[in-house]
C-alpha cells in the first residue's frame, strides 16, 4: 500500500462535517485509491463495519444502472436501514451519472443529475458523503460551485518525494534519480523499464488529458495548438512568460499565428485540469503583486519530462519545479519573489535593479524565502545565489536548497543551506 498520511489526515479532520467531500486532482494521481483503500481501512480501524461503508464505482459495468441519478439515490436510501449509526458513502467517478429529464416534468424543462442526487443525500442526517471524479465534469476546479457552497475540496497531487520514497521498492539511493526523471504518478512505481514508464506517461497525455480538456471546453477543431502550447510550456518550465510572449513563440518557431486571448484561454484550461500551476510575482519590499509575466510549473515533473521525450533534463529547472510542488503539498501559498534595489552603475549613475527569489512561501504567519541552486561550491557562486535573499531585511527564514547531499548549515547572515533530498524528506525547516 502507498501511504498518503497527509491526505488521510485531511479526510479524518473533515469526517462528518456536514459537507460533501469532493476529492479533486489530475487524473491518475490516486484519488480513488485514497478513498477506497486508505480511508476505508482507517474507518474499519476505528470500528466502522463494512455494512456502513457504501462504495459505488460508477465506471464499473456492474453498477451501470446507478448511472441513472434516480436509481442511484433510490439504491443508497435502501441500504441506509440503521437510523442510529453513521453511513459513509463513497461515490467514485460520479461524473458517470447521466443527466436526464425530470420524469415528473414531461415537457423536459428540468434536468436531473449527480449534483441533485448528492444534495438530496446530504439531507440524510446519518450520511457522510465523499465523491471523486476524473474527467471533464469532475476534473475542474469549479466543481465546488456545482455543489452550491456545500462542498469541501480535498486536492490530491501526484506523490510527493517523501511518499514516493516510502513506496519505492528499489535501492533507495536510486529513488531521487527515478523521481527526478519520472515524477510521482502512482502507477509509475509499478513500471519496470524506461520504455514502460515513458509509454505510460505519454499515454496519459495522448489518451486522457488532451481529450478531456477538449471535451470539457468543447474544442471541436485541430488539437495541435493545445499540443504545441504544452510543448512550449514544458520547454520553458520555471521561466517568466505570458500569453504575448508565447504568441510570439508560435509565430517565430511554429510559424503559426495564435492570439494572446486564445493562448490565455488554453493556459487556463490546463490549470483548470490541474496539469499546470501558475505562480505570480510578488514585490517583497513593496508588498504588492506584479502583473505579467509569471511562471508556470507542471503538477508532476514526470509528465513534463515525458512531454519532451526526456530530452531536456535541465537539473535547475526540474529541481525548481519539484520544490514548487513540495511547497504546495505542504499547503503553502507560493509566489515568485522580486527584490528591487538602487545602486550606482559603472558610470556612477543611479539605476534600479530587480533580483528574483525563486519562492516566497506563506502559510498563516509563517513565511520562507527559498532559492533553488544546483550548488554553492565557490564563494562567488554562493554570493551570486544569495544576492536577492541578502537584500530582504525582515526576520523570516531564508533557505538555499542545493542539489548535493550536504550537512545543513547557516552562513554568517543567517541563510540556511540544505540538500534537496533532505529538504523533501524532512518537512520541519
């Protein structure tokens, strides 16, 4: 069993909170496994009998009749016979439930679908409801709107490095290289060869993700623009960009005219499908957000690498993407930091310069400034990597994450240096 303790803790905290638990995330990241295996096992451990755990995998042909919303509601109500104890209802792939005409309004003026069923079941006092889904209807971030403010989202990401490391069956010294290359989609762990892993990751794009996005957003024409945009974002992961820059790239590299508006719309589709994330720029001293350009990161680095057929393995960009995902996994809000300062140039003229901090990570009253660096092997390199951090005068912790396995240490200015694996495996900073 792949342990996912952070998500299990979230489910436990939200248990019986009066809301429907909506488990979202990119397809194949382990949502169903979390619910049907890990959480089910937990409920058993605290004394919940299987007779009070109602599980329906709606993509199973044995349950095809329950894709009718009225049949689904009727079936679950028939099972709930004990009025004194709680029932836990797990509905997997709920988007399989069809939308039908209300049979009591034969003119077809009203539709009935899975949202109506779930809202109805929520009125049962001893019913605690959990739903997952993974295609065009349930993959989207607007699903909570569908439940009219009565949904509680649990966002599931691909495996963090600590989760991956615990489940990795090979020599632990190889775990980082494997994760760095193939990422954290759970089923990647089951593949043995590079060819198998590459094929699996590429099939996710070719057979699932692109088609889902096209279906959800009614894109009925050639999908080559979506494909090309994904390739460009993959090549420039962690670089500042915007729709205008990307439009110029299409023109210069692909010799294709694509408007800024179309590119912005498609980027939103990728974000909505949890395929990529965007990170805004934040002026640390001015305490304000700066508009375009911004940065995009993949929710799974293996997907990014597979998209490029593992050709562009720039360690600095891959490390940066992995650190970004780790901070999201730890539930930080993450921005790109900008530090501006005035100085005199070689001509003794006053100039204003912007320096970048890779990540400003905030959670409540806690903040970290984090720089990703391959190494700080020389004093010149160390000063270069920490230039932006040393110009931030507040008392929040400043961290440099390096590729090498080092004993963590502080320099004279209080900046903390730590190796990437230790950073990912030890959550306490």
